[in-house]
């Protein structure tokens, strides 16, 4: 594979694509950018318009134009992104994907691969809706898979665990429905380009990454 790959990650919230993105970035020494994390930081700092923040809280999607502008200005146009990247959460629509292709083409570049981490909807739902976070140290737990030693309390500092607003069941159901639809269109889009790599996200993270690494090293 190219020394400085340009990779996007596809998959439902809870599929583990963020973990895989970090492993890809570390292995190939390229920067990773999570649009979801970036938008959450903007919202937490009060830098998002109220209507955009409300839409994110409800599990909806921001307009293509706004997302494209923010991703370009905050990441794609930076010096660190010129030598390859991993994008998690962008593009989320075919219109955004077409914009990204056009943006890269203008720089005589192209996308290396689109990695789709496939996971059943209900499994992804439990991973997200069951997530609890320590507001003090950032430790993450899950009421289904990784429970704290004392119910509702952080193992490390004893602080009460919280559930993020967009991890609540109603919001997660909306996100799953929205993302499932757009992910399917993107898998077709990149499949038609011959750039789609699909891996089973139900396995342990190291097993999933080994399969991704094998596919990237030998795309044929």
C-alpha cells in the first residue's frame, strides 16, 4: 500500500471504527480526524450554532455544505493532512463523498480505500446505549459488556458515571436508522470505485485490525 494512505472509515456508531482508525493512523503514521468528536468539542465549547447543536443532540445530520466546509478548514487543508490521513465519520453522504473526491483530485491526489467495519445494528446499539463515561478521568464502561466494579461509579476515582446525551436510547435509535441508510449508499459508492474493504466488526479489535491490515497491504 502507499506509504501515506488516505483512508475513510465506514460503519455504524459502536462498530469500533474509531478504534480501528487509531490503529491505522499509528501503524502508517498518518493523522486521524473524527468529525463526530470534533463537532462534540465545538458544541461543548459553545461554538456551534444552536440549531446545529440541537440536530446533533437529536441524532440528526448537519448539512453537507456545513460539514464539508468545517472538515476542509479544520483538517484537510492543514499541513499534517497532506501526507495521508484517516477520516472517521466523514463523508457521511454520497454528496460529501463526491466533494471529497473532487477536493483530492484538484490536488492530484486520490482516496486509497474505504474501510467498512460491518456490525449488526442491535450489537452496535448495545455498545452505544450501554456506554457510561467518567466525567473526571474519561474512563469508559458499558452496562452490558464492561461494567464497573461498583454500579454507576468509576473504578479509578469513584466519580458517578454519566451517559452522554447522544448515547441515550432515543437518540441512538435515530442515529442507527440514519447511519444505516447513508452507510449503505456509501458502500455502494466506494464499491463501484473498487475501493471498498469490508471487515467483520464483531471480532476482537486486534483481530479486526489484522484483517484490515492484510486487506490494505494486499488490496487485490
